[in-house]
């Protein structure tokens, strides 16, 4: 399925090995060349305000700030990716997004947690015009790669 593309892609990911794996997949298997990365919610919003993107690949759990800025990353945001989706929906409605997360549960703040399936169903309904897919990432497995490629291919090439 390798094809060269001129899609502009923003990858919002704070975990370096995961970021590298996603970049490698996009470059090697889909021929993407215009990749930009952001490592926190604040840097993602700053980049989104300064440049248009066709696609954002968003980690669900991202820190508030870059680790380089204050050495802590600020408050961890278990659902920080949702803030990115809200911004895209209101300020960049032509941008598509894919959530890719390593977590299978997300705290609700009241002592309970939502499963990845529950969060996925809710987000796909709420952000139906922008959100393409919610994917589970596991570094020891490669099925996330084929699911990511399929989601991108289905949205941008099969119309």
C-alpha cells in the first residue's frame, strides 16, 4: 500500500519510542514526507494555530507542557487528546484526526474508569466530522500499523 503523499500530518505524542514508530510507519509504509510533531497539549495547539494540517495523529494522554519547558511536563492529561479534538472541531474543521493510545482504561475522575471501547464510541459520535478512528497501540505488536494505514487509506484515498 506504499504511496507517496503530500498530506501534511501533525503527530501529537510525548513518548519518543512511540513517536518514532508512528513516524517510521507513515514514512516507510505510506510515503509521507510532511510530518511535524508536538510533544504536549500546549505545543500541539500552538502548531495547529500556525499551520494547516490534513491529519493529526493524537495521543490520548499527553502532558500539558513540553518536558523541555519545565522538566515536569505540567499536569498529565489522561484525556488531553480530547482537548486537541475540540480545537480541531472548532478551529480546523477540515483537519481529520486519529487517536492512538497505549491505554485500555481512562479515569473518569469519580473513582471509575471508561474502557477504550467506551471512550472510542463516545469520541467517534462527538467528533464524527473529524475523528477517523481510535486505535490501541502496543509496541510489541504490529497490528496497530495496519489499522493506522487502513484508517488513513480509507479516509484519504478510497473516495
